[in-house]
């Protein structure tokens, strides 16, 4: 049954993702594109774009859109619940443990050891997304217009402190005329 497969696949992703939504993106891509074949790379890139501009956590948005693309509304619900359930369970358990052991060195050491792995997962996600976003899907070669848009957006956000929403809107408008 596809709905159960979606629920359990995203439950596993939700259970193994540490560090927020961006850290879960490589796991989602691996599951829905490479392992299960539910989506193509291009469909996954589109889902990432929608997940980024849609309000809410990117991992839940990606789960919702991937579930919808795979099995409609029921698939979206199954994937979203699967992705959210481990976090709800884990946060409840960790809240109790944190209140009890927050001053202990063991708890602090565990959190310190997880940080580098989370950083690596986020970097992996960035590389994956950049390789999809900066290449021409038909030829697989680098797309100069995409690279210039990326560089311009990065400069606007880093040097001029433009709001992300304004940069996304501007980039979308450029896409209307340049692609």
C-alpha cells in the first residue's frame, strides 16, 4: 500500500534527520528519487523550490509536496504525518530529559558531537540543490544565466541585506523573461 510506504519512508526520514529541514533534504532526495523512484530529479528540484517559498518548515513542505505528487491528497497527508511524528515524539521525550539532566556534562557532550554531522548534512543539501539549480536539465551543462542569478541573489542578500522574499520574487520575475 502506497500510503503506508509514504508514511513509513517519511517517518524514517523524520526520525533520522537532525539539524532542521535542510539537513533532511538529502535524505528525502535519496528516498523519493534514488531509492523509490517516486520523483525525478527535476520534480524534486521543483518541490524544493515550492517548499522554500511556501510558509512553514521546509522538510514538512517537501514531504507534503512529495506525497501529493506521488499519491494525491492522501499521500500528502501520509507523508506529512510520517515526517512530523518522530519530531513530536522525540521533542516530548527530550523535553523531559533536558529538564532532568540539563546541567550534566554528558548531555552537553552529545549535543556538541551532533553539530558537525548536522553541518555536513546541510552542506550536502546545498551541493545537491546547487548542482540541480545551476545546470541545464536538457544538456546537464552549467547554465550561465542560472549562475549569474545565483551570484546576484547571494550578493544582494549578503551585502545589501535584501529580504529573502524580495530576492525570491525578483528571481522568479527574471525566470519569466530569461528562461
